[in-house]
């Protein structure tokens, strides 16, 4: 007996792992520990990052590959649409769940006026 004898075969161990995963998922589902969102409209579909574009023309670091999404203006709000699924369209929200506006509403503060103090409101007489 120079070689240690294997007590279990690899096939038995794989079957045991798969059976354990299946039993765990079924148990969690029966006990209500797995939560399923019924309202598909409020699902978070992705995370986006905003990159500040400076007027001095610094290079923006981003992937050279284009995403499969594009932006469209939908009823005055910025929407993200899929290039591969024509039915997919979602409104872009900020961190407080407010819609991001688009279209004719453009406000730009030039660097020369950004340091100026705002005018004091006039008091009613």
C-alpha cells in the first residue's frame, strides 16, 4: 500500500457540489430569501461615469471601444438606447433620481464669469 487509496472519485465530488448548490437555491427560494423585483421599470441597468471636460483640452482617458448604447433626447430628458435592441430605452437619472434634461436648455458658464460674485437679490420696497 504505497499509494494512498482515493475514497471518492472526481465524478462523485462534482455531483455533490452541483447537488449542494441546487438544494441551497431551492431552500432559499422556498423560505423567501431570494428577492425578485416584479417592477422591471425601476431596475438599475448600468452605472455611468461623468468626465469633466476642461477648456484647456486635456486628453480624456476612456476606452477606445465604443459601447452598444447611444443617447437620444426623449420628451426633454436624456435617454439611453441600445444599438442591438431597438425596444430598449431608459431615461438617465442623477444620484437623486432626477431626470437629466436635454434639448434647448443649455447653460454654460464661461471661465471668465465663473469666479464673479452673484448679484444680490433686490429687496421689495
